[in-house]
C-alpha cells in the first residue's frame, strides 16, 4: 500500500547460543563446497526424521518469532517490552544490519537508524568525515549533506571536536553526533533504540523534541525506550514484544498500561517473608492495610482512606516517623502520607502496636495502586518495603452529575464550576 512505510510479515530470527559453530568470512571455494553438500545434508536430516536435532534445538534461541505488523507513513510507533524481548533484534533487521531467519520486512524510503553507540561510525574518521560517510550511506548527495552540516553540528554541540577522530569521543559526545546525523539527514524512516539513555537529561529532552519535529514533518519513527512517559508523550501507537512475540499493539496509552500492569507482582508476599526490605532492622513492619474509612470495604474515587501500619521493635521507638507512598501503574507517586509532615510526632512509642492514618477524600482516578511503606527511628531508616500492598480504586460519580469520569488523560480529579461571564450577540 502507498501509505504503508513498514510492513513486517511473519518475521522470525533464530540465534545459535552456547558453543555453536562460528562462521567467518568464506572463500568462493567454501561457498561452492557448501552448495554441493547441501542436498546430502538435507537428505540425511529427512532420514533422521527431523531437520534439527535435539542438541541443535537446545543450542538455539528464537529472538523473534512470527512477528507481523504495519506502520503507516508519518506514524510514530513505540516499541516496548522487557529486556531480551527482541526489540533491538527487530530494529537491526529493519536497518538491514542482520537478516531474518524467516519472514520478510519491507520498508519504503531511506532509513536512518541509531541503534547503539558507534553504529555506522568509523572510529578512525573524524566527526566531520563521519557525517559525510553516514550521508553517503543514506544515499544523499554531497550538496544535500553540506546544506544540513551546520544544523547537525549545532544540534550535537561538539563544534570544537569535529576534526577529532570519533574514537576519542566520550559516549555522550558519540550519541550527540550520531543522533544529530540520523535525525537531520532527512530519512523517511527513523529507527531509534534506547541508546538515548546515554545522554544527559537536557539532551534527551532535546532529542525527544527533535523526534516530535521529525514526526510532524510526515516522516516515520519507531522508538524503543524503557521510559514509558516518553513513549506516551511521543507515540500515538505502541507495539509490545514479549519473548520475541508481538503480544499487543494499539494506542500507546493502552499498551503501556497493559505492559506496566503485567510487570507488577501477581500476588502479594506476606511482609514477614519479604527479602527486599531495607533498613537497619531495629523496627519491623508486620502488616499494612489500606481500607475505606467507611465499613463498606470497596474503595471508590472520593472516599476517605484508613491506612493501618502494624509494627514490632526491639525497644521503644524514639522519635518515630511513618510514611506511606501510593504509586500508580506507571510507577509515579500520586500521594505520600507522612506522619512528621502531618504534624504527628510523638517522642516515644511502645515496642509494638499499630498506627492509623485517615485521609481526606481521595481524588484518584479509578485503577490499581501500590503502597510503599517506611518507618524511621531517630532519623534513621529502620524498615522500608516497596509494593507492600495493592489497592484498587473503583470509579464513582465524583462530580455528582450521574457520569463516571474518563480516566484516560489524567491522574487526579478536581471538582470545578463553570459559568458564562460574558457573551457576544
């Protein structure tokens, strides 16, 4: 289709692992010998009843398996998943760096890629020479590159080092120049991996803005990142890879929410069995309960919360501080309840007991939340447990209008009033 920039059909990539055979460069004689022996090897595999022996199967891994999708011209698509899900392998195939084992990928237009520090750069050449080299690889004429040269240098902020071999660049300088080249030499398709994480915060923000500009110009971007906020801000659509398979695709917000919820623990381990706690151990949190302050059991938007911390200590607690942070599925802290900040600061508490915090009505949108709990004694962290318990906030008629609020584009709800102050007739 003329409006399709990338079409991937049944794409699979298999790698040999362990002590598998390593292949180097072959002479013409080796290639001809392999071709002559190929029918004999195939016949032997048929006689054995399997094309791949068990030992071969054990020494291979499918980095991608039967992946199919399409990307339209001008789309910005996020590619997300756990480490080892196959994201970088997919981009390398799209960049023509490696070949697929099965399936095919078709791309319309020039491809610019930034996959890892140093990809496409020759370490012995200067920054200036590498700009021209990358432009030539993209199929650009010298005049086109020269028109963009000053913009590239200004964006990368490495003017003083343009005539220095890039092998002497720091990783941050390398990324600056590599991204500037990839984004400014006007490829129709831009592929960007998590390599941007090497740059500082200011440069990452600059790169995200540039990718937004590239997308607004009608060019296609595939962006791999573990920064879900960047994926949601930049991408209209997202693809989720898991174990080399495409498990979900759709609107970026929905795919990101599904992915983050899937990474959360499926069940809560009793606090007594938690081994990921931090602190000096002089106090132990034995239970955490987050409940509706009213006795109906269900927590809804607009309800008051009752938070109960049970603790046990070696001795009485001097100057204790209790804190509970609530986090949404993105890992963002939506609220923190701290006894010291709230003005409750007893000089001493008994060795064991429970403390209770009752909140004002919460204005959280409906969804799943996690509670982290902390206790300090004398200003020193005694016990800290991440994701100590979960709560589910159900939707409610927060505004009293008979409508359930839309949770797609916000974190909190605030009551508001609308009036008409003036009108022109």
